[in-house]
C-alpha cells in the first residue's frame, strides 16, 4: 500500500495508542476488582492487585442484589431478540416481493420511522406505555424496539442475495410464504439472521433509557440500572458501610463477562453487519 | 390491480403486525407528544387546550436555551472529531501486515462500541479518578500539581462527553472507512507508484477522495446521533457539570418524568425533533449537492 517507513511507524503508533486506551483502562478495572477494599482505595498506578482478593465479588453477590437484575436482563435479551429477529425477517421478506402492490408505500412508512428517535419522544413514550399498562413490566423492554427499520432493511439486503431460481421451483410446487421464509430465506440468509440477532443481543443487554423510563419496581430492575446504582453508590450495603471501588469494578467485570464470552463468536457478524449497512447507504 | 392485491393478501397479513407496531409505539407517541405540547398539564394528565403557551414557555425558559446550546456544542464536537479522527486508524490498519495483528487491533478499537454507557462511564471513572491511573501518571511526570477531577469539573464536562463518545465510536467508524478503502483497486496505487507519487500524495489524491462518500455517510449518522445525546451526558451529569452537559433530551426527561410537567416537556421534545430534522435536512442537502458536482 504505502511505502515509506515513517508511515508504517506512525500507523503502529496510532493503533497502539488507540488499543491502549481500550486495554489499559480495562486492565485497571480488573486489577481493582480483585483488590481488597483497602487496596482499591490506594492512590497511584495499581496495575496488579496486592494482595489478590475476592472481597469485591463477595460483597457484590452476598450483600447487594445482583443476581435478579442479571436474570431479568437475560430474559429480556433472549425473548426480545427472538421476537425482533422473526419480525424483522417478516418485514424483509415482504419488502423483496417486487410485484406486491403498495410495496413502495410500506417501505416508505418503515423508512419514516427512522426520523423518530426514542430520545426525542421520551415523555410521550412514557404516557403511551402507561396507557398500554406496560409500566413496571419486563414486557415493556421487549416491546420497545420489538422491530426496527434498520433490522428490516438489513434482512432485505441479505434476502435479495438469495438466488431467485432456488426459490422459484419451490414456489411452483405450491410452497406458501411461511414455508418459503422458513425453509429457504432464513437458512440461505443465515449470516444476515445472525447479524441482526448479534446486534440485537448487544442492544438488549445494554438497554438503559427504557428501563430508566419504564421501570421502578426493584423486582423488575435490569442489569445496567443495577450497575449504575452500584457505580453511583446509591445502594449502600448497610448504614455505616460504603461501596468501595473494588465492589464497583467487580460489578463491571461481572457485567462484562457475558459480552466477552459472546464476542469472539459474533465478532465476524457484528463487523460484517456494519459494513453491509454502511456500504449500502 | 384488485386481483393482484387479492392474490397477495397473505403478504399484507404478514406485514400488518409490523405496521401496527410502528403505529402504536412510534407514530402514536409522536402524535401524543404534539398533542400534549398544546395541553395544560394537570396532576393526572392534560386538562385542556392552551395553544402555543407551552412553546412560549419553552422559549422563555433560560434552562431550555442552555440545554439547546449544550446540545449543539456537544453535537458539533462529536460530529467533527468523530467523523475525521477515525480516518487515521482506518488508513493505519491498511499498513499492518501480519493478519492476526491487524485483527487484534480491530478487535481492541471496536470493542468500546459494544459496551453500554454505564460500563464506559464506570471504566473511566476508575481510570480518571483523582487517585486513578491518568492523574497519577500526569502528577508523576510533573505535568500537573493537583489531580484533575475530570468528572466533576465544569471545564472538563463537555470535553468528557465528546471525548468518550468519540472513543466509543472510533473503531466502528474506522472499520466502515477500512471497508471502503479495501474496495479500492490495488492497481490504482501501483500506477501511482510508477508515476512516482509519494505516500503523502497517495493519501491526499487517492485514498481521501475514494473515502469521501463514506465520510459524508458517517458525518450524517454521527450528526443525527449526537443531536439526541442522552445516556452519556445523563450518566456524567452531577451538580457541578449539569449546566454544561444537560442536553435537550435530558431536559425533557427531567421536566416530564421527574417533575411531571408533561406540557412543557413535550413541547421541548417537539422543538428537539424540529431542530434535529432541520439540521439533518440541511446537512443532507449540502452533502448531496456536493456529491452531484
């Protein structure tokens, strides 16, 4: 590509710096999480816990309620992602039917939704979810972004790449739409399905605005909200106790674990998905 | 025509739940927002039509102007830096030859994009705390005398929101740029070599022009996203930084949900929508006409 050694060196410097801003803070989070309460309060550059201790995790799980939020988030993530993927696939399937009267209008309505971001309608959204009696339910988190224009368009892009000839013979044999979608489009466009699912898993796992808005029942609290209250030290463990950094960082480590397990399997799809979306424009 | 519509009834049935969903949970709330913005708010909901009064109140509230100003400055910072900075790692990634190392760098810089704002703020609260790594290093080398309290200093509030947003998205944008650069035919760069072009010229005359359409796309996505900044600023908001980073979206939340002033908050929400539609409309027209020329 480029030839001069100075550009090559500069490239390494840029990438090492950026990767460092990711790896070093993450490393100090882990180091702090495995410190004692006293150790985590020490000033200075603490890159290795001394002594190594599980005190933070112990406090987190035994004295703060961190298991229930995890279970709630898991439920919302799994059910929400499955529903989102199925509905997006339906949408994508309908949009590739070229001879469908009114297809342009349907596509137009779907595109129009892109102009209404959640953050702009927080207050009316709260009012409407109240009208639908969804406040303080985990269902509210599944319903919010049950399907999105972005996912429908991504599905459509992948479905369009399925060769027409493969589907045509099944259609002539009398296969219905549901059968075509289930037996041909979904398996043949599997990378697209996985991409939509991967983005949705990350999205549901990270939900913050919606639970903040819709849920204040402590039984229905989700991971990110629980994490925020630990970080802000609101849920002190007892009256004369306070949450030390080792507990906060242990909470972050625990919240990171599912992502780190999931990431290596999904990375390919997460990256491919964004370039498909990007290149298409 | 009627026959074709009848033949496709099943497809309409399949798309119906999706359209119903969008109507009930996007278009209807939007309409509700516009309706509420014309209503006098009572304790149990709207109690009557008052026309433009809420809008008059919105524009006569200094806190709203402050919130609009905060939103615009933060959006400008995120959009400019967030669009241009990722070009560097994208071009840099092209130079890295062992494939495993390239993938490693990609993974490292892309990961923050997948993390929630709660986690990101948590990570940096630790690293940037007054007794944390960055302050310790800066003090150690003698750059500062007293630790900087990055998260509780009005001076640092906006740079922190802008900086962390750019940091979260830099890998995502760099990978979009990288994909565009990889679509460039190697023949063109070889031809430039034969013509004796140096690296600086190759970047300026080949790589950047090739990247231009994608830079415009990223510019538009970033602009739209940054105008609705909520999570990041909300999580970094405290008594000392509130006046710097309370964005319009946060203002509507505080007024509407916490103070239950539905009318004023809905009007402010409509103002935010109109402002962001106007700005993105102008941006879209400007980038499109440039593309045609």
